[in-house]
C-alpha cells in the first residue's frame, strides 16, 4: 500500500485536471473555486486504499474516487446555503461569494459530474451503492434540519442522523474500493462497517471542533452550530443534563433571536464545560473508533495495510482542537 500522501497526490492531480467548460462561467467558476479549496479528501483516499488492500489496482478506482469527492463537495455547497455559512476551508463560501441560486445550480451540476465519473468504472454494484448512499445522505440532512425545530431529540436519534448524513459516505468509499477490486462480499461489508464507525467518530469530533477548535486548523468559523441551535451531540446531552439556573440560561440562549456571536458562543461553551458534555463526546469518539479498529482487524489483509487503516482511523478520531 502507498502512503496517505501518495494517494492524496493522485487524487489532487486528478481533481486539478477536471476539464470544466469555459461557459457559462457563472456555472463552472464556482465549482472550480470550491474544488480548489482542497480539504482533507479522506473519502477518495480511503477508496484507493481499500482497492489496493483488496488486491486491486487503485488506478482503476481513481475516476470513482474523484466522483465521490465531487459528490461530497456538492453536498457542502448546498449545506452552506441551508446553514447560512460564511466560511468553508478558510475562504468565503460559494453562496457568499456569488449568491444562493448560483450555489444551488453549481451544486446540481457537481452532482451530475460526480455521477459521470463514478459511472466510468462500469460496475453496477458501485453505482447502486452510490445511489443508495446519496439518498441516505439526503435523509440525514432532512433529519438534521428537522431536529433544529425540536426540543426532545435523543442521543440515539442524533447518532442515527449523523450515520446517514456523514458516516455512510466513508463506508461507501471503502466498500466501493473493495467492489472495484472484486473483493468478496464479506470483506467489502467489513470495510463498510469500519468506515461507518470511522465516520461516527469523525462527525463527533467535528462537533467538538466547532466549539473548541482552532479556526485556522478547522477551516470554519467556530461556534456555527451554537449560533444555529444545531442539535449536536453536545447540545442534546446538555439539554438532557441541565438543571436549575443553568437550565434557565440555556433556554435563554436557545430562544434569543438577537443574541450575538460574541455573547452566545462563550456562554454556551461555558455551560457545556460545567455540564461535562465535552468528556461525554470524547468517550463516544473513543467507542466508535474502537469499533472501526475492531472491524479493520477482521479483514484478511496484510499487517502493513491493516496498520495503515488503523493509523488513519486514530488520526481522524484524535484531531487536535
């Protein structure tokens, strides 16, 4: 297996070589702008790693890997509109630099480009998995929006939502790589299981980073979830545990439409600290990362390849904040 950086270099070169039409510029320039922002590109790297680990040739999975990354970025364009986000990866979001309509239409185009790239592998199982995963992600996004209007969301409901919205795409990436390598069903499903649990740990860490992260490292403005009253693992547990004066304070911040970022974010963060939800989130991250490692340990692959997967899982679960 190659190093993470070698796989990332392959993905970056392929993405940089995407031939966008010159016109209409208002459609394609936002796509090129957003894709040039980079990002971790974990999903396409996972696909290439899985293909190699299962005895395939990762070059055969490169188009599908590019397509999956394009799809992921399509969801981000639309998410930024829905969340009214100003910053993505340290730069202005597409809907801020252009407008909402441009972000929506350019995102639609990215979805079609993604489908074209994934279809190049000529494997009906891969396309079926992609379509199933896409619908699950849309379902997860709808649950996410629904939860913003509810006050009684449970931890289990939240885990179900982030599994759909975030985790299944990591599972999809690993399983696609296995399918392109013609791996057996058991191995492909085990990789999917590992990816889903990696994704749960990854999203829970994202919840942490949105509160305690470094904006320079995180690539987004800190406190966006707090300002939007998003039902994250942290807020759901805080609402479950809070009592007395703290309950009154939390209720105030959740219901004050005029609260400023400078006031609301530090106050809610302090509440989280007092209630101990930071440690609850860290414990959950450890749990799901352990499940991912256990799945990787069941794979019939070389020790070197297994160690590479586990090292990446540990890295994603232990991102610094």
